[in-house]
């Protein structure tokens, strides 16, 4: 049962990452809709950079667009590799009889591709951060802290609701 849970968790995480990679490849930025140079973007789930709120200059917006265009092919390739690795893992898990070595090797390949996607995402994020001014970076730090506090509050609320339902 644990293996199935781990597989499902891994597949969901891979799907989220693949969605982020393909969104980035389309110039929308990881984890966000919209697009354009000043659009929110780049990050994985929970890591998107709120570029619109940083009031980028026209030159900075152009640089962000240039970074996205330079990295588009890489993001598309990683997204395709993720889809392929996820499909291979799914087939390995569904194979009869159970082939543990095939499951392990397909899961390792999926993990390797996920790592490549995370590294590519970190490089792109780093490039974008490098064009920000010190004031914009400070503002970004504050925005991210505020967002994390809101996420934590929501998690606490959800946990409290679950506990209340269980007590009823």
C-alpha cells in the first residue's frame, strides 16, 4: 500500500513540475497564468516570483523576456522527458508480473528528470533575480514572506476544520 501511495505522490509531484516546465516553456512562468515580461512567473508550486508587483522597468521586462526565450527549448525538452519518464514508471508499476528492478529504474529516471527540471528552474530564477535592484529584491523578500504567512494561515485553518469534522 505504501508503494502505491509513494507512486501516486511522485506522479502528482512530477505532473505539477511538468506543468510548471511547460508553462515556463510557453513564456508564462512557472506556476502562474498570464504572461508577458512583467507577469508573475518563475518558481515551482509556491515559488513563483511576483514580478508584476516589483514594478520592473521596461529594460528589466525585456531582459526577463529574453531569459524566457533563451530557456524555452530546454524547458520544452524537460517537459517531454518528464512525460516520457512518468509514462515509463506507470507502465512499470502496472506490469504483470511485478518487475521490481524495472520499477526502480523507471522511478530513478523520473527522479533524475525531476532534478534536471528543478536545476533548470533554479538557473532561470537566478538569472531573473540577478536583474533586480537591491530595493526590488528586498520587496520580493517581503512579498514572499507575506505569501508564506498566508499559506501557513490557510494550512492551520484547514487543519482546524479537519479536526472539528473528526470530532463531530
